[in-house]
C-alpha cells in the first residue's frame, strides 16, 4: 500500500477526527503517503453539469452549512472561491448574487424550502454525499500530480469550533 486517501471534511467534528486519525495511523503503519481531499471537492467532482457553477453543500449542524464554489472543466472541476460556513439565508444571498447559472449538490435537502424561492437560475442535483469511489479517483489524480502529504501533516478541516468544549 503506497497511498491512503481520506476525506478531511468539512463535516461533523467527531466523525472527521476519528476518520482522519484512523487514516493517519494506517498510513504511518505501512509507510504510505496520504491524499487528503475535501468533502466539498468530492461532492462537486461528481456533479453532472457542463456549464453551471457548482455549489456543494455539507450540513454542519446548528443551522449552518459549508459551501464552496467550483467551476466545471472538461474531465473535472476547479475551485472557484474559498469554502465557508454560512446560515441558509446567507447562502441564498450568495446564490442570488450569482450572475450565471448554478447547480447546488450535496446536503441541500437540509436547507429550508424558502431558500429556493425566487432562485430561477439555480438547479438542485446529485450527488448528496461524498463517495469512496470518487475520493479514490481524486486521490489518484493527486498522486499523478505529486500532491500527496505525509501522514503527520494531514489535518481535518473543521471550519468551526466543536459543539462541546472541555474547560479543564
């Protein structure tokens, strides 16, 4: 085993921490490099569009979602802005400010129905969740382009503080 792929989030704190720690331990034990990939990238990569700006959504709980814009390219996607954690009404404002057509994928079902009112240039689609198959496909591309990371350097992308704090 030469390569370990891992979804580094964003997402719920505990699941990310456990998943990344397990992948790091496995990679360290076998001496493999790692391909840390964002959940948003994995979701956007499988979006079926040739021209719409892609907005993957990850439910961050507490009434917030993580989003990031991607541009479709032949054979893939490219980031087209920075990921951020927003409330549904803020995401709607972002979509309203878009000049072109957009495709929202991922956890869009967690957004209130009012989010979509008046957004005539926005379509909702699939996939809903990141898939292992897509994660591995992206990891393979990272390996071919020498974008791998040592196990000890991989960090989860929490994008906010955990729900619970221990004040010792």
